[in-house]
C-alpha cells in the first residue's frame, strides 16, 4: 500500500517569513503606554527593530536571544525543518554572534497531519543545528489549526563585536550576501506553477547558514548588520537607514536577484506579502529616472525566508570584506549594492 503524500503548504494560508504580521499592524501591537522596566544590561530590545535581544552578561560578553517560527514554506517536511531552523539561527549571526543553544517551537494539526511528519520536520531542524554546531536541547509543542515550526535560539558575542542594525555611518558601502526572489519562487510552488527546472533553487538558498555574519563581526569597519526576512530588502534597509538617522542609496541593477524569479514576475506570480510591504514602505522610497519601477516594486519588498545578510562597511575595509566574501564562496556578492548617505526626504533612494 502506497504511503499517502502530504503537501504541507496546502495546510496554511501563508508561508515562511511571508507569515509576518504587516508592518503597520505590528507597530500597533508593540505600542504601549506602560512604563517599561529599566534594564541597563539590556543592550538591544524590540524598540530598535533589531534581529534579536542582547543582554550584557559582564564587561566583555553578551547573550543574544531570539525566537522565529512560521508556517510551511515548502511541501517537504524535512526541508521545512531545515529552512525554519536556518532562518531562526540567522538572527544570531546577524548580530555578529555565535549560536550556542536551540529550543524547538512546534504547532501541529494532529487530526490532519500524522505525527510521523512532525518527526521529519524535527529531523530536518536537527541536521541544521548540527551544521551550526549547536544542540537542539528541547522545546514546546501544541496541537494547532495550522502547522508551524521554528526555534528559540541563544548565542554569545563579545560586546566589542556586537553588530546592530542602527549603527551605520554616512559613506558606508552596502552589501547583500544572497540574491532576492525566494518569496516569488515559493509562491510559485504553493500555487503549483513552479517549473521542474526551478525545483530546489529556493530550498538550497533557504537552508544555507548565514555564518558570514559571525565572520564579519571581527571587522570594526562593519558598522551595521541585519538579515533580510519577511519585510524584504526594502523594509530592512529602511529600518537600518531610519535607525541610523541616515538615508540609503541603492543601485537597482547591482542588487542580486535569482534569475528564475524574473520569469515568474512575467506570469504575475507575486506573494501577497509583497503588496503588504509595499503599501507600508512606499512613502519612504524615491525612484530615480531610469529604474524599472514596476519590477523594482515586485522585487525589493519580496519577503525572504532566511535571506542574506545586509551590512554596511566603511570604504577603507572594502578590500578586506571582499576577501572574506571570496573565501566563503560568495564571489557573486563582492560588489556593493549601494551606500549610506546623509538623511534625505526619502529613507531609501533607488538609482538605476
């Protein structure tokens, strides 16, 4: 008797980091009139829209703590576990840290999907944790309407090497370590329109650990760093620019993009979260003459799952950064995609 095949994306309305609550709604949720606890040791909290919380343990060392989970972004259970785990661990790397411990977060519709499938999700997560050199030490699970999975991850970083998303300096060059387009490809898969020759492209990128963040933290010239997830390059770059009191200029043709994604744009395959992101961020963006605005609108806010590391670096460290990227087989990402400039009317200016 043939074992039944389950397509995980059919059991959720959203997928991957596209599950994130819309930026405008999130602002409303996080706003409060309560007087918050004063904690001098808390170096990074949610007020700065950074990737993780950071708590100073002593004069030299800090604890990094993060939580990330979402609904299935692919149909395969093992791949789902790998992707969700890599995505959660990325928040530690994005702060310049080294992951040390993970706990699993699992929601599973027991009456719809077999427990054996959830076990496969866990096996995928264990593989990624093993690659990152950390134990998956426990966690929590509930019977839920839709499947979801992720990790709570702790890491450590020397305080001098801590990288935040709001510390860029005017004149810094901008780099991105993975191409955009994952949201488009996963949407094509969910809609059963992904071509056979494009299968596996998004998964290979989404399971790739962002270890480069830990390596870049050694460089004092790397001022600001974040990873690109559900708000797209545009959203996370705006957070970097506004948090730093600056604006960002990006060269659209220099932004790396997965080539198959452009094909699906011609088929009008666009994640719903792209529109949500664009509606919120559009007033903060200016396009210069010569930019393909329609295509840029579809790509720059494309929600990424375990997207690349976006970082700013002073020009004197350009050669060193390029050498590190080459050593990590990121030779296609050794050229800047833009620069940080003094504050203008727009948070992000897109040039041809």
